[in-house]
C-alpha cells in the first residue's frame, strides 16, 4: 500500500498502541482487525480493540522497585493510549494495576475510532503486503493463512507455546463467612484489602493438589503435543505436577495473610492458613473476580467440580471457565533488525507478542516503539532508540538481538535484561539503583527524541 498510509495488521494491545502513536504523530493509519468482520479467535469473546483475554492485570505499578512498573511510567511519559485507558478504568488490586476489562477495551476502541488519522477495517489479512510500511501485530493467535505467509517470508517456521486462561467468579457467590478481604502484608489500596482470600488447611490443600493432577484435561492435537509452556502463564495443574509444595510457593502462597476467621486470644488478628486461593477484582462494579494464577487446561466440568472444593467457593458461580490456546511467535533475534523490521522485507515491522515479548504491557510497549519508528520513517527522519538502561530499551534490545536465537523463548521485562550497574550496590538497593539510572537516561533520551521529531 503506497498511499502514504501505514498499515497495521491486528487490533490487539500492540496494534492499538502502534496506531495511536502513528496517528498522534500526524500520520495516517489503516488498522485491520478480523474480529467484527466475521472471524474470531479461540480466546477472544468480543470484537473490541485491545481486548484482555487472560488476566485483567498489568502487574506491579511500582516504578521505583519493579521493572514492569518502570515500563508503565516510561509509556505514560510517551502518551501511551493503553496506559491512559488502564489508569482511567483501574480497579483495586493492591500495588498492581488492574482494570475493568470491558471498559478498558471500550475506551481504546472509542479513542481510535474517533481519531481522524485512523481508519479501522474489519477484515482478515491473509498475506503480508508486498509494499508500503506495515506493522504486523496479530499477536499469539495469528490466523493460519497469515502465519503461513509470515513463514514464507522469514524462511522459518513460527515457534509456539501454550497460554492458559484463568476462570472468573461472580462475587455474590463467594462465601465471605469463610473467605475474607485482605492484601498481602496489608499493602492494599482499600482499608479492607484488595483480594478475596480462600483459606485451606493442609488436608484440604493435599486433596486439592491431588484433584488437579487427576482431573480430566483438554486433549492435545498431534501438532500441539510438543509445544512448550511459557512459565508466566503455566496451567496450575502443570505447576502441581512439579511437586506437592510448588503451588504453596507460587499462586497459593499464604504468607502475609492473617485469616481473621481463625482469630484466637493468643492471635487476635488470626493466623496464616496452610495455603490460600486469591481472587482479584475483574470489573469496576466489583461483581466479577478472577482466580489469580489459576490458568488451567482442565475440562470445564472438572473445573467446576474441583474449584467448588475450595473453601468459600462451594457455591461458586462462574462467569467464565478456564481455557487453553496456542500462542505463536517468531524468532525475533534472528529475523528482525534493531528497529523491529523484518530483515528479508524491511518495509514490514513486527510488534507485540508475536515478537516473543510476553505480557500485556510488554506487548503494548513494543507496539508503541514500532509505531513511533514507522511514523519517523514515513517522515524521513531518524529516530534515536532508547538506551538499553531504560525499560523500553532493555525490552527492545532483548527482542532484536539480546536474546540467544538458538533457544529463543518469550520473556517479560525484568532487571535481568538491563546492563549491569557500574557501581557496587548493596543487593537491597539494586532495584532502586536500576530504576534511578533508567529514569535519568530515559528523561535525557526523551528530550533528544523530541528534538529529533521537531527537526
């Protein structure tokens, strides 16, 4: 397409953010999204742009001690549409940033629909364009026809892994005579706490653990059997298979959660249970709560039967049960250049989870960078890349060459992607040192970015 319009394929988080960034730079965008045009994916339930199909959380919002929180702040500083809508429609989640998924998606869809530089086309794209600046942001559920076209262009088969979806429970069906509201160590936004906690005794936990292992699972197709899981979205039953205490040190850890129903004269605030299942608010009304860390490939009947053995969820009503879908991503360190362009066809950029970044925020961040880079290229300008000491730069550098292409796997942003600190810092201050350095260098880079755009 050579009419001066930048094409984006995919209206998820990355594609939506890329479209916003390009349009905000005064460039025309044609955004293709197959949902709403007669097609659907195995995981999506609506035709809204930037639909959140798994969790409703962007994880930690702590920009001073957490890499993803730092990424949040950098994106806000660059006028991220995804972060703006997340902030507008957030729901209580302690130190995490979670949002009402429907209102969030509606806000992104409205903002892009109303932007004069954005044209939204509800059609499936079956092959890569032969010309014209293009961003492929089709995500982990790329349609088979387009995936085959990408394979032909890259000369390599796409890689894949599984991503599982957590169930959502109706709030009114939770027994609060057994469960209670609290945030771990009391670190919540509300006085009573941001999570519903369902306690388990040792006997209940062991029975639940056995039920996870023995429960009837979704059958794998032949082409799925050797597909690896990404640890960040590993089904709970797969974690259970790794050891009887794995869950108690993972999503079911009870530390920092005093059960007031177990209060005694000796322990008036209660004691920690043996294990705990946490539910996090999923919508602004507080009527829907998702089971934290409970991504699963158990069959639906097995889910209902087993999850109703959890204390407090004996009469749980489920708005959505867990599911399983296949994620697809390319070997970005081998296939892409430093500006996310396909080496064999440099008019095409990739963004989002299809590049092998993992997580909502990371996908949006790569979309932001792809959009900014494409807009600069359309304007005939050179855009300086963010230093690898920043969260954006560390993530971009990992995708475009920092990772080992021989065994490339999906990755969340983390301080392990950042260059090490020059000075010796006590381990208790390392996170603050990373974020402090990142903020200084991000501010300097952003100032230079402004000058480059204005030139």
